[in-house]
C-alpha cells in the first residue's frame, strides 16, 4: 500500500497521492484515542466482578454474589453498579457536543489533546477513589475524554487519509479499541489476584491517555481544518507533507478550499444538517444505534459477569474474557484489510447472518440449561463461549469498525462536525442505555434477552440491504453528489436541495 494513485474506484474525482509513512504514523497516534475507549470498555466488567471492589463500593452486591441460592440472572442486579459503568457514557454524550465546537474552533489535534487530558485526570481519580462519589466523578471525567476523543479521532483520520485507504486507516481506531479491550482483560486477570488489584486496573487507563497526549504533540493538523480556520498556506504545506513531496497536490488542495468556501456560507450547521443532509443524518445516527443494539456491549462490559452467571469461576470467567478479546482484535484485522476491497455493505450483511445465528443459539442454550439456581453443564457452557466468540468476530469485522467509519465519511464539510456529533451522541446515548439497563434486563428477561437483541439484528440487516449506500473509494468531499443524490431512496431528499440557511 505504499504507492499509486489515490483513485475513486466507485465514482468521484481521482487525486494523485500515495499512502505515506507520515499518514500511517499520524493515523496510528490518533487511533490511541480508540485504545483509551477500548481499555475502559474492557476494564469495567472485570473490575465489577472483583470481590475487593464490590466489597468496598457495592457491599450489597458482594453479599448477593456469595449467596448460593441467589438467582443466577439477578445476583448482579444493582442500579448503582450499573451507574458505575454507564455514567461515563452519559458524560460522553454531553461532552461530544462541546467537542464538535472544539473541532471547528481549535482543530482536530487540540481536541484530541483535551481528550487525553480529561482521560488522564479521570483515571487518577478512579485509581485513588476512596468512596462511590469519587469513583463516579472519575468516571464522568473519563466520559469527557471519550466524548472528545470519539468526536475528533475518526474525523482526523478520514480527513488526512487518501480516499482508497480511508476505510483501512479509519478502522485502526476500532482496532485500537479492540486492543484496549484485550489489554484491559489481561490486566484484570492479573490484578484480580491482588488485594486492591482494581486500583491498578482503573488507574491503568492513564497509560493510553499519556500515549495520545505525547503523540499528539508531533502529529499534523488536517488540511481541511487548517483551511477552515483560515490557515491556507500552512494547509497546502501540510497536504504536501502527508501526500509526498513528489506529488502534485494542487487539485486536491483546490477541492478542499472549494468545499470549505461552500461550507462557510452556512452559518447554522445544525439547521442545515436537518434541512439539506437528512439522509446522512439518519444513516449516520441509526448505524450507531444499531451498533449498540447488536448486544456487543453486553458481552464487552459484562463478559466476566455473564460467564460467572453461566457457572464459570472468577478466574475462568476473566480468562474467557481474554479469549473473546483476542478474537475481537484479530477479527478487526479482517475489516482493516478488506473494507476498501469488498466494500462496507458486504461486511455488514454477512455479519448480520453470523451474529443472528449466534445470538439465537446462545439464547436457546441458556433457556434450556441455565435456570435460576443451577450451574450450567460444562459442555453447553463451553459451546456458549464458542458462540460468543463467533458473535464477537462477526461484530469486529463489520458493525464495530464500520459504524465509526461510515459516520465519519458521509457528511459534507459544512455539516461534518455537527453530523458526526449527532452520530457520536447517538452511540453514547445507546451505550448508556444498554449499560444502565442490561443487568436489570438480564434479571427480568433471563435468557430471552438474547432473543431481544436477535430481533434488532434482523432489522439491522434489512436496513443495510435496502437503505445504506456504498461509500467505498469515494473522495470524502464528493460523497453527497456521487453517492447520496444517486441512491434509489435517498435521492428524493435532494430534489430541491438549496443552501437554505446561507443568508441566515
């Protein structure tokens, strides 16, 4: 992937360029924002299964956990325990709005630096927490870091990437999320044997934040952001730097300038988003909602809890989480290598079939073999673990990375930050809802919770087949003309497309 022409395989203008080492390095450093996010996702479930953590902060849950006759499905049902996990995503929902403003005013790079600072302070608060209030404050600060990072990183990567490599580079963000989850599972497995191991687990979140903070000092700002803020000369030099000194970047630079000048006519991006970019808003937001309604975060947040419910001991449940974490990382590589070859929709549709089969069969096994007070037989329990791994694999090469990729590439510049804010906010809201509700849903619905998520997977498949357009290989600033105005359904929204608020 070192050379060649940055061609638009499926429409749009061809810009000369190659995938330079500078672009790879900048994308990798930015993707450490995903490592922060993933570490937190992975660390939460493991910590909430540690006796020392529960005994200090959630003594009622600790007592219920060790009552032999306690209902398997309800032993962890506690609103405050769920709030420990979900409070971060409530904070992230609010903060991603301010992050969208920061991206426009201060740039993508500065917004990533703010993300790492918030996350670092939050990890220190959690590692040193003496009471539940301090623990929740730390989680809220981590949420601010997630909100700022998830807003800035995918936009940054999409704007510096050549069109034909945009999918693979953006999936580095999701790849680092999966690596973060795996690292967190390993850390939990090691620290679970220490008296206060949860402090090391929670405080460890500061390590990826430091990597991003230091790394962000050496990366460039995106040419689009520089032009947007009136720094055209610097933008041209940056574009030349990231495309290669021997590449003529004038055509691409003029395209960025033209897109920026058109965008600056719109004084109210959110109003324009609703009026002139409704198809992108619907698709970018709904794909984030669907991402959470696959049930993936049930597994990632609460994997140790879920495996303990099935009868695995504490160490075995944490080890099972490590295994699913490994599957998650390696399966994401499938998307990394093939998303720009096979396209977005092919991966999404295939994974729907795979995830649906896994969810339904897991639900059937739990319905038959796991009752209120028994321990699940070993053979069915191991089969369930295998099916969960297959489910994670399907998600990891499809709805996981592509949810972020598609949302980051479909909006025109005039509504890009506003549109991506809506997508990130939708993701955080549904992550919060699932994290806050899952343990109560598990208690009330028992095995039927897997059938609940299966129904949503069917709906996702229908959406991907009929309403989600293919965006492979299309330059980001030509997406609207090339993709949306030609789609069989969404084109009707652009019949009278006029810059409605240009004079506002």
